[in-house]
C-alpha cells in the first residue's frame, strides 16, 4: 500500500499513529542535525521530520531529495514543536522512520506555489505542473462540484442526460465551424457542433420531454478572456413549456448552485427588457452590481432601445453636440475630485479603438452646487444647471458625456466608460453577485457585411406571438421569445422558446434569405420532423466555464479548464494544431494551400 493517509487529513488527534504518506516534495529545510520536508498531494501538505536519532542512511536519503520528487514516507504522527497555523495539518508532523524515492524530478521550470513565478505561456506549456498548484486545482474541484450539483438538481426535476453526436453537419447562421474531413466520403466534411441545438429539438420531437447534457461545443472564432475554441455547455431543453416555465426552472437551478456551492441565498432575479438594458446600460449583459445608468440628453429618432425622441437641452454653439444625433451621459458619484490628468486618461480610454469615441466632455459639480465643465465657453450657467438637474447630480459628482451619430454605438461606448469608472471606483467586487434575466430580445439584427437581417440568436427562435404579424410588414421590429441570464455583466446562459410549427419556421427562413431549396438542404431533417407532431418546446444553455470562473473570481475562463488553448487557439503543451503527414492528406483526398506571405 503506497499510503494509508493523505497529506491533508492528519490532525492533533492522530498523534501516536503509524502512517504511510506519499506525494511530491514541496520544499526542504535543512537545519544541520535536523531536517524537514514539506510533502504535498492533492489534499494538502504535511511536514516530515528527520530527527537527530535518524539513521545516517535515512538522513542521506532526505538530503538527496529535490523539489517535486515523488516519495513515500513511513513514520509516527507527533505534535509539532513549532506549529504552523496557516495550514490545517500545522499542529503535527511525521517523524520519519522509512523513506522511499518513487521517482526523481528535474528542477521544475517555475515554482509550484500559490503565486508562481511562471508566465502564462510557460505555465501552459507545462500545464501538468501548473495543475499541481493548489489555486489551479481548487478551480477544477469547484468545477466538479458545480457539475455534480447541476446533475443532482436536474435529475430531481425529471431531466434525462442524453449524449448527442460530435460529428454533425455544418449549418449557417452562427460562428465558423470546425470541420472534419471524412475518409469514407471523399470531398465531404463533418462539422463539430457549435451547440446541440437542432439535436435537442429532435429529442423533444422524440418525446424525451426534459433533456440535459454537459457537453463540449466548438466555435472557430477570435478568442478573448471568456472564449475558448472548445468550451462546455450545460445544455437543456423542455417540452410543453412557455417562457415563464423555463425562467422559473433555471432560476431555481442557479439558486441551487449559489446555495450549495457558495452558501449564498440568491434572491428572486429581476427582469430587464433588452431595450432597457441597451438604453440604460449600453449592453445586453449589464453589470448591475452598481447603478450609474446612462441618461439620454438627446436622441434624434426612435430605435429598438428607445421609444421616444429626447430633445436636446443644449442650445446651438458647440459643433460637436450640434451635429450629434445622440448625446448620453453618466453621473459618477463623488468623482469631481478627479484631477485633470485623470480625466485626460479617461479621454484617452474612450478614444481607444476598442471603444471608438472621438472625445469626452465632462462637468464637475462643485461643493457650492455650481457647475464647472470643459464646455463652459459654449454654454452658460443656466444650461449647466439644467444639465445638473437632468443628471440628478449633487455636489461632488462628475458628469461624463459622449455623443455621436449612431445611438447604439454611443451607448456601447458609454457602457465601456461606465465599466471603467465602476472599476476605478471599486464598485465591481468579485465577491458580490448581481444576477438578472434580460428578456424580449430583437428577433433580428442587421448585418452590414451580409447586407441582410440575421437571426440575433438562431433561426429556430420563436417570435413573440403578438409580433408575428410584423414578420410581413416590419420584421426588424419583431421581438423574440429569447432570454439571457446575466451575472456581474457576464452572460452565463441564454435560450429561447423554439418554433414548433413547420410553416412558421419556413417563414423565418425566407426572411433570413434562404430559398426553400437551401432551407431543405440545411435543415430539412428538422423541418420534416416537425411534420410528425412537434410539441411546443424551449430551452437554455449555460456556459459552464463562465459560471465556474465567476464563482472562482477569475478574470479568464482558461484558469478553470484543465488543458486550455492560448489566445491564438494553440495548445502549447501538445503543440497543436500541427501539420499532418502527406499520406494522411492523400487518404482524405485533401491538398493544402497555404496563404501567401
């Protein structure tokens, strides 16, 4: 037997017991006549003591150890003379009587500690060593716990976990597919699923009623902190339901996760329409841990996010505002103390390409209630007093204003500015959670690249029944039976009520620009299935990686994935993707054409 106890379970009550431990050498402390070794495994660290009366052979073995050696130690549990209150096993040590080196180790390329000295690329190259660090291991333990609780909750609610294929057909209206050539069908390709969307709908047609799956999905898209080319969804679908049934079911699941994993009693989730989210926060995933809503100071025409035209409060004279079709502002409580240098930094922030504003106007509310602004020479005290009233600003507050021709673009710029100010003001505490549902999304969004309407979610999303007549007259105004769960400004889950009527589905395909032949070629299997008694159905998919990273307080989902890709989509540990042999290409009837340098 390699071990009788782990390195994390011994306590003062175990003093006097004979035990066998096995693990990795964390550190070595040689004090001459005495030496100590910290032994680590997945469960913790225990100190091994080599006393003065140990044999010369045992002392020599201890002296030969290096960091990350795999060893086995036998001995007796003793109370430590110098206790360590920072670890659970800090009251005891093992007085070693026998030491066996199971495997020696090269010197690791970085320290295997909470705060490693290894950079991201180095740690990803040696990810199997990085995973030994407690902080990374704890993320995987958290992931396991959350997946376990998801399965437990859904099982209790009558859901069946059903696997769906990984090799499927390529479908349009989404991100780029990863494709897999078929050797047995030369010139033809499978696609890796971006989600099991059509398959879970077929399961509803099959009468499965309540389905879920914790499943790998694949999207060939540019990466960022909350994206990976392969990611994991908690994929769910239900039959004979309306939107309210879905929201109640999965709000319950989220409440279960918060309670069992974080010990938090989550209150009922508020609901916000997509239009209000865009109007007041400039985002369909608003961070509601803090207020600071957008206040509209001028709108030129009604749009999907605003049902009314707001007349400007500014008289003519300042060309930037005169020519703008939209003006919006934020009131930053207590931030009038910002220096000119700090405001210049904010100006440079909004001018960054990722934000895209041309400049920033500001106004301070002085202690006496007067207003000092960067546009004083264009507007008198009465106008600035009206601005203060409109913003509901008080002494010590700072007003930040952006403007432009495209209302949606300026709202998104204000969103980025709001988040930046929230961070600077310490309002985005990772230990605080604010959750909500965003509902009533538009059915379609315009694509400048495609020069046509595109499905905002996917082509199988059902329009709101009261908006169906608009499909013939004004499809851009149609709202979808779609919903997202947002936590701390992160979309952790989203879904919709699906179309279950073949004629309505054909209508949606027509609006999206599919000919009947194209629709039949891509989705004929689903449309044919609907002809055999499809029940009303809907569902939702959570991003497990995002959910775990929020619970762990991480900045990137990579740190809760065992073997992630880097920002270039590469696995630097496996050196993937890579080239394949010509013989494999020949088997697949493929030739490779590299882009010109």
